[in-house]
C-alpha cells in the first residue's frame, strides 16, 4: 500500500516568486527573510522523499466559472498547463507544465465516490497559483507527478467547514488504501485572514491578526473540534472578505488528524497577509 510520508499546509502568496528572484533596487526589503523561511520549509518536503504529490487548492475563477462550479474536483490528466496570463502579468509567475499521475487520480475518483463524495473530474484542467505556488516554494525542480484537487471557496453555496474536514480525512484514507508502493505527500494551500479589493487589503499585516493567531493555534495543535465550534460560513466573512480560503487549511487538518500537532510551524507577517507553513510526519518523522 501507499504511504503518506508528509502532510503539508501553507498559504500561497503569488508574489513570492517575483520577490525571491528580484535583484538590486527591485528586491523588496522583506525578500531575504522570506527566502530563508521558504528554504527551511522546503526541506520538510525534501526529507520525506515523496514519489507523488496530492495537491489541494482552489481555482481563482480562472477556469471554473459560475456556469459550471463543482464543489470538489479531481484532475485526471497526464499533463497540466499551469498559470494563466493575468498571473504572468500581475505576479510575474512563469508558465509551467506539471506531470499528472493518472492512476492515482482514477483511484481517488472511484474510491472517493464510493466513500460518499460525489467528486467532479476534469481531463483538461489547467492549474493556477494555488497549486503552482507550493510547487515553486516546496519543489521548484517540478519533477514529481501531481494529483490536483480543487475546492470551491469562492462561489456560494459553499460546502460547510465540516465537509472540508471530512474530505481531508477521506483523502488520507484513499491515499493509504491505494495499492501501490509509493511515497505520497499531501499538500494543501489556503488563506488565513485575507481581504481582496476591500478597505483592509493593504495594511501592515493581515486584516485580522487575532483570527490569524487563533488559526495558527488551531492548525498547529490539531484542534479540529475547537476550530469547528467557532468557524462557520458566516463567521468567515468577519476576518476578511476572502477568508473562506481558510477552509482548505481545515481540510488539511482533517488529513493530519484530530489533535495531531504539527512537526514544523512557521509564520511570516507580510504586508496585508500572514504567511503560514505547517508540516506533519504521520510516522513521527520522515525516513
């Protein structure tokens, strides 16, 4: 059977690539410390020596739109074109090509449906920065096949937070039941408090530092019950108008398990957002 060798959750700031590669006067003052933190975070995946990456993210209305918006979607293509024109223009992200893992995608679709999730799929999915950003930060050589899983965090009616946690638990079970001798890392990205296009977007930190503090505590300690007792679809409007992306962090808490403390935790308070990085090793340490 397959082995889950690392579970990783992080934010996906699209400006990291531009900041980290800028030189001279164009290099922002916060770039060096950000690169240092990402370099340390990257090692948590490298030491796990994965063969395959299952990657959870969300389409930012690039390919999926209101004419057909799945709640949960699995990509099942041999290759994925990645990043869209506006991401190249606004964020300086490069065009990328990701290799897919069709066997694992097909297995997760079939078994996921049988486990109670009516998963959508796409043979022509194009990937945006919610998945390419963690490739850039965690595996910049882009040499491993991926299974992309998209969640709906933007277009109501949204699944409730509990459903995200349940999907995380199911993803873990599906990977561990896959009859293949493969080492799998499950990686998901989301947001802490986030404001886009609103009055709190460009402050010196995230729009709700207290929410960020509590979110990091919930995630790092695996306090799923405590998180679910306070986080609702309605409550997520208060920390910032794009904070529903936190539900992808809740999904990753479901993957890691109740009361499972993260083995690695780091944060970085940037302008308008707090970046956060978490890694769990299911067997107590990468081998």
